C-alpha cells in the first residue's frame, strides 16, 4: 500500500467490488424470483463466463499487445454501463429473464479483456518484489467487499427491490476509472509490448504445456472453478428449498463465506514463500468441507462451515495465481493469465448448468456434495502427479526481495532444475 498507484487502484477496486457483489446477489435472486429455477441461475452464471471459455485466450493476446491501463479504462467503463442498463430495465418494471441473460453475456465479453489486463497490470504497478503481497491484497480487497455487498444487497432487495442494487453497481465504476486517471504513469514498471504477429496464441499454449509448474496448477484450478465454485446455485437452493428463507439469509451466507475468504487472503499476504503442496492440500480440504456442508443437518452448522470453505477457496486462488504469475516471463504474462482465468472461470458454462440440473433434480444437498467430491478427487489426482514429477518442490521465495523459482523434476532429470525464464534467478529447493 506504500505504492501510490497501487493505493489508487485498490481504493477504486474496493468501491466497484462492493457494487459487483451487490449486483451478483441481486441478479441471482432476481432470476430465481422470475423463474423459480436453480437451473436458470446456473444458466445466468454460465452465460457470464461463456465468453471466457470461447475467446478467453484472445483477451490475453490483447493484454500483451496494448497498454493495460488504457484497456482497463475502457473495460471498467463498459462494465459500469451494463449495470446501469440492467438498473433501467428493472426499475422500469420491464425486466425479463432474457434481459438478465443478455447482460450477463455482455459482461462476460468485457471480462475477457478486463481480467488478464487487470491481473497483469498489478505487476506493472508494484514490480516483482511486492507482487505476491499485491495479489493477496487484491483478494483481500475483493473479499472485504464481499462482506459488505451481499449484506447491503439483501437489505435493498427486501426494502426496495433489485433495481437499486444494479444502479449502485453501475455508479460504483466511477471510482476505479478515477483511480486509473489519477495514476502517475512515470512510476509504473515498464513492460515491453508484444508486437502483432502470427502464432502468438499457440506460443502461449506451448509455453504453458512445457512447464509443469504452470500446467498442473492451471489444471487443478480448472476443476475447482468448474465444479467447486458454483455457490450462487447451491446457496440459493439451500436458502429456498432446504431452509425456506429469503434474500436476507442468502446475503448472510455470502457474507459468512466472504469472512472466511478475507481471513484466507490476509494469511496469504503474510506468506513470503509458497509451495504447490499448499495448493493441493487446500484444494483437498476445500472439497472435503463442501461434502461436509452438503450433509450438515442444521442451518447453523451449514452456515459455520461456509467460513472455512471461503478461507480454503481463497487460498487456492491466491496460491495458484501468484505462483503462476511469478513463474511466468513478463512478456508472456497476459497470455498465461488469460489461460489461467479461462480454465478457472471459463469452465463455469460447462459446470454451472450441469450442477444446476443436478440440484434441481436431486436436491441442493446432492448438488453441493457432487461439487465437493469432484474437487477433492481432482486435488488428490493433481497432487500425486506433481509429487511424481517433482512439482511439489516448486518454491517461490521473496524474502530477500527477489524471485527464486525452482522446479526439480524427478527421475533421470532429478539433478537438473527446470530452465528459468528471463529475469528469474534460481535457488536450491528447500
């Protein structure tokens, strides 16, 4: 936070993230009110992330070619306009479910460019020395907003309806736009732009495929994101069908999960080193906790379990995100992070409708249990693969202000560390 440009960025993001969480809660509840279907909530979520699955990698190419600050000014403005459009439709009483579907899809198209640009821009603001801390604080920022947004949304929905939550979200994007405009560009850490050329997308895929320290964390977060993070579906179903409560309870459950996520983010910010065994272990505990919550016999037990679920879910995200960024050459970071976000968020169009259908047909408990079981199995499988090839020995160390990335394969290559990318220094695995 001592970096002025990052302070401006973080402040703006706090405001807009609060509005985003308000819109998420209002959108889910509006769709459930209009249709009475958990599957419809799943379709809304799927449409929002479908563009990431279809064209997500191209967003990374754009983020590597153009100025990321300029891209963010465009994408943040466009996101604000989608919120205002949904507010007008809802407050005028004209909203229909297909309007929500359309706005979700348009928001997803904008996110294709916004996500990799925003992820990569963090390194430009703070440099490699503070990158892990900045990634963790970004997550803490997002989860702090999640503490406030759902609670405010629950009150607004109950008192005056969903439209006002959409309106406030649209206006909230004025804060990050102002922050971006106020930045001192001379204090940014310059990154060479990638010139337009053929094969840049394939180059990014080959880059990841040849580095197990990138490939397997991305595979794991793909499974977790596709099947384990469908909380809008499960929580609306539990509130409506199991606990027979209203929008206020739905906001409360989201707030409890956000509290756990905030704790996870702050703990991650304190860590100066990280190993991929932490990622695999957190993913396994995350799946086991979801299974336990699905079988919880009482509301208070279910609600209490959402706190550690949020904590371990955030640990997965921060650990994978920071390890992947630090192990990637800066010139490739936009493309690698677009692949990371594509598998983490882009799997939702596959997982959300499937999980929504299971939840509708077999009940909320079965749907939640399915997501937890798949997450746990994926964590065990990827953990075993990483252990076999040496991936659990990957270490990122920032204690002396430098990046030290070591990846030691097993077998015949046991004595040779993975070849570092430009700018990386090697250190023995500890």
